[in-house]
C-alpha cells in the first residue's frame, strides 16, 4: 500500500528524539516490541481505509500511551476510603513505620536469621519472635507460620491426623477465599466430629463425643457472622476443663486475635490472646495482619510440648516465614510493649481509635476543595457513615465515621465516578451507597494525600 511509506521504519524511529526519550524511560526491548505492534495496527488501519498521514502522526502519542499504561504497576498504592480498616482485598494492615524500616533493612543486608551471634552457632528463625510473643500473651511457647490458615492446618495435622477433631456446628466457619473449616480439617488428615446444633451447643455435646479416637477439641471464633437469638455456646474456660479431664488438647482459633483489649478503644470487648491463654486453651492461633497490625503471618501460642511437636512437623518448613516478615513482626510486636503510644505508632489501632469528630472536621475542610477538583456535573458534600474493622473482628459492629458524598447527574453517576477514581495514578477506592459514591475518611492520614490524588482527574 502506498500509504505505508508515511509510517516510520523501526530503526529510524528508535533513533529519533522521541524514540530515544521512550527508550530512556522504558528500555529498548519494550519500546521496540510496542513499536512493532503499533506499526502493525497502523498498517491494518490503513488497509481498512484509514488516512495514512493521520495514522503516522498519531503513532508517537499512541506508543507513549501504551508504554505508560504497561509500566504502571497494578500493585501501586491506593487510597482505601472504603470504610473497612482491614480490607483483605486491599492487603489488610498498614504497617507501622518501625516495621517498614525493619523490613527494608532485612531486605537490604544479611542478618542473623538462623545464626546465634553470641555463640556463633546455628540459631532458630522463630527465636526472634518467641520471647516477645510469650511476654505479650503469657503463653509458655510460640511458633510462627505463613498465615493463620496455615497455623490452623499445621496444628490440626500435628494433633489430630488420623484422629477426631471435635467442633461445634455453630462454629464451622467459611472465611473468604475458600477457607472452610471442614475442608481444612480434611486436608489436615483430621476427621471432623460435629457436635451440637447451629444455634446451640452444650458441654454435654462435647463430652458425649469424646472417645479414645479424639485428637483435640476445637473452638473457632465466628469471625464473619454472629449467631443471635436462642443460642448457647460453651465458653472456652469450660471447654478447657472438659478437655483437661479427657486428656485431649483444646485448640482455640481466635482468627483476628487482638493483643489489646478493644474495650479500651470504646469497642465491644472480645477475648484477647492473653485471655484465651488464661482461659486454658492449650493452643491459640491468630493472624499477624488483622487486628495485630503487622504483615501476613499466623501465630500459634501455648503449651511447650505441643509447640515442639508442631515445630517437628515436616509441614513447618513448607509454611515458615521469610526474613522480611520476621523483621517486620518483631518491630510490630515491640510496639506492644508500650501500650500508651500504640495508637500513635500502629496505623491499624490509630484508624480504629480515631474519633468521629476528627474525621468530620476533615470532611468539612475537604468537601469544597474536592468539589473543585471533580469533573463537571459532579458534586462533593459531607456525610455521616459507618466504618467497619474488617477481616473478622467484631463482624456486626460498626464505628461511627464521616466522609464525602459524591453525586452526579444520572443513575450511573456513582459508577462512572467510581471508575474514574479507580483509574487514577493513585487510585481512590470508596463504596457506593444510596445513589452516591461515599469516601469514608477514617483511613485518610492527611488532606493533601486525597487532594494530590484527585488533582490527576
Ligand atoms: C481470618 C481467619 C482465619 C484465617 O487467617 P489468615 O491469616 O487470613 O490466613 C482463620 N480462622 C479464623 C477464625 C479467622 O478469622
């Protein structure tokens, strides 16, 4: 086709100023591949009757757009204005500055991960966290794995492989991402023995199910639902008595498992890890990146002989933690030694404890400024809203909060605006409610962060 000669040759384009500038930002390999693809597309368009000069003129801008889009990480930071503090799909807890610093130095240099600096011999990677975990929970011993799902898996596999694990029918949970207690039990090689009913389980139900085949009794925190009405569950302390009498261990899967009393922050009290230990569970499992506010991890704390058995399980090697997270966890756990300053230093608790008045003041300040940044036809006002903790802590409780209510013309305005905000270089994620896009400001650290993100609209 005669129009093709208006298109640049690959070598010629790469040598041009535009080509050189693109190579400087994206590398020769990527620019050449994208250029070839764009040239093919332009030739197809010309064959189809498109204007050759226009196709040639549009080429540099198209190429730059394609390369820019391809170089944007899908893991770039976003603004979580969903109102859910620990959002599993958004990566759960934001780490404390100390933890980030510890993780980055662990990435950048060798460290004594399994090396005893005093004696020069071999050390244990879990030792860095063991002492702190025992100190903070009152447990005899502790071990750490990849996440709480792995903690439950390895605990069941160690204590109940080929044996029975007794659980109340009211606690056979499914958590997002296909974590179902009966399935985990099966994979751990334990035979699930369900007792009681969905709404009521009694001490005698557990007692009647105990046989020589019993490997353990299990209590599971109902993280994402609440059974209300005519209900009965057996408290952990009573289960501990039953299990001790029968000579089988009690495993308490707390899920979120807080190290501090949420009641201190005006929330409903839930048993802390230390309380679960005091109540007599032989093992307690909980997550690193839920209420604890650290990186993804699973903790198992409890009886020394049982922890030793778990550490001796060959699965332990398959679910162990890496040095980066061990370093971040150590720094996070250290913060708990100074509870008075926790809300200043640990983002998860800071967001959780942030008073509504503070958030509402921020919303009033931001509404007119955000309004100016929105595309034509959209409006920003203030609103009251309700935040959630998320990730299986106090599933039915909400925290009074405040935010921005973004509206526009037409029924699809919230969806359209929501898509524009998600497409920003720093995506802003809210939630749609009642015909508006709501930005809950609880997890917004500073006005400027949102204003800078929206300036790209
Ligand atoms: C969240 C949760 C788990 C899984 O923990 P991860 O850290 O997400 O693997 C297990 N059990 C309960 C009760 C939970 O709430």
